């Protein structure tokens, strides 16, 4: 079954073509450069660029997959279209849904409306063109625990079966990725900061500065990262004032703070922050694994691209004798349309959210879509 999928939940325009679970082509059109300048995603700019890039991305993806949309012999056709309908930025989701509906209508093929976070979890089941699982996992082992860590989400999810999601822990304020990006800004790193922070954190000493481990005492499975970001900010301000014997202006721009630090100080702050953020996450993973008896832990979302975090979680899972899976290729951790295709395969198998070309009006964007709603 050939699926052409589209993801425009945030700032990346991505289109993929899959055959069952095999990823045949995955195309990105990124506008990071524009957003880098502003230190965050500019929604209307994201929308404008999705509109501009989508037709090209669809064409390029079809070319890469050597597929056509209108082959009457049925040899190279697409059987289904799939699109992210939430969660995400409303104005970013719209152009993706619009073009997906147009394609579905034009080629009389069903459209599958997919939850972006289900995509992050199912990404781990993607296979290459030769049907080899890209992340060493052929199918889910239930019950399982899923953890989604991205720019917008920090969720612990219990799954008894396919597409059966129960949120058992969630963010109370900033998501982990959001906190990483904000601290990255304080340290003068480009947006999104995750990969740059990882690079410099490796060179620093994680014990240099003592930062709090948020929520470490709480017995629930929720997360809070906004306090940690504030602690980093105050700690650096105080450090700079003491080091230089100055009083910093209250109106000093966050992005100017790092100019008072040398390279090794930035590395040490990055390293100390990173370990505080990850240890706080790991406390909750331990708690969840002791409360829920599961066969495996599946982690998805941009932050699991981080090698240090992968090692830390791997150690916990060994201790709990739980299998640990995450999308091995970097592109399957961060936003991509391939993961939407994999989730769509399971939606189709379970007959969920599959709409015929004459019932597409039922699909609309849902920016705050919960994973429990599919
Ligand atoms: O899943 P994703 O691409 O988009 C959302 O759905 O939000 O996640 C983006 C987040 C950003 O906050 C980015 O800084 C973070 O993932 N990220 C990383 C790394 N690569 C991306 N965080 C830590 N280490 C990385 N190597
Ligand atoms: Zn995402």
C-alpha cells in the first residue's frame, strides 16, 4: 500500500512516500534560516513558506520515489494520502491539510488524518526500502510506555494496544525541547538549540554549576522545566556580575548575556544545564517504569536525537530490564512526514480517521489535539 504523507505542523515542510512500513522517499524544505534570525518560529512566515514549498516538495518526493499520481495501469500509483491535522501551529497546519485534500479529491483516494504525536511514537517502526527496521524494532511489544520529548511536548503515555494512548504524565509548563531552546538562546546558540547545545555540552563539565532537578521530589509523573530555565538565567547573571565586578542592567537582552562569558564557561553552563534537564526527566522515567510493568520504552521527538540522553535512558532500561527503542536515524526524531506515513499505516489497518474524497469536509486542523483523541 503506497501512502503519500505531509507534515506541516511547525516550521518544516515535509513530504514522504512509503510502501506499508518502508520509507521510499522523504523530502524536507526547511526555513530554519528565517526563524534562526528571530530565535523562534514565526507562524505567518511558516505558513507562507509551507504554501510556497509544498507543491515542489510533493513533486520532488514523487520523483525520488519514482511514483506518479495518475498512472492508470496501477503500477506506480499512490493508494492513500495522509496528513498531520494536529497538534501544531494552526496557520502551519492549514496549508498541509489544504493540499492533502486537493490531492485526495483530484485522484479519488482516501485521506488519513494523523496526530503528529502518534507519528513521533510510530516513527520507531519505520523500515528501509529493503524492509529492514531502521530502529531494530519490527513491531510494538505491548504493554509499552511511550515518551514524547519535543519542542511542544513532554508526555509519558501508556499503550495497551495500537493507537490506544493513555497520558500518565505531562508538562505543567515548558516542554523539554522548549526549555533547551530557551537556555540555548541565553547561551547565544542558534535556534533550535538542541544539537548545538549537545555539541558544546560534551566539551564542558556537567558538575561545574549546581542547578536544581525540577520535580524530583514529586510523586506524580508530570514535568516542569520553566523553573530550570529561570535558574540558569539567574545563575549566569550572578556569575557574570561577580566575575566582572559589575551590576547588569535589568533590561539587558537575554541574547547579550553570553558575550560576558568565555567559551569554556559557555560549555560548562551548557553541560550543567543539560544534565539537570535530563536527570529530571530520568527521575520520572524511573518512577513510571516502577509504577507500570511494561515490556518496552519507546521514545520519540526531537530531543531523543541527543546521544547523551540516549545513553542515560539506556542505562535505566537495562536496570529495569525493559527494552528501549528510539528512532535511530536523526531525521526520524525531529519533525518529518515519514513518521506520519508509518502512523497512517496503523490508522488504515485499524480503520481510524480514514476519509473518502467525498467526506473531506470532516477534516479540520486541531492545533491543541491530544494524543488520546488520536
Ligand atoms: O520533534 P521536533 O522536531 O519538533 C516538535 O514537534 O517540536 O523537536 C524539536 C526539538 C527542539 O526543541 C530542538 O532543540 C530539540 O528537539 N532537539 C534536540 C536535539 N535535536 C533537536 N534536543 C537535544 N539534543 C539534540 N541533539
Ligand atoms: Zn514534532
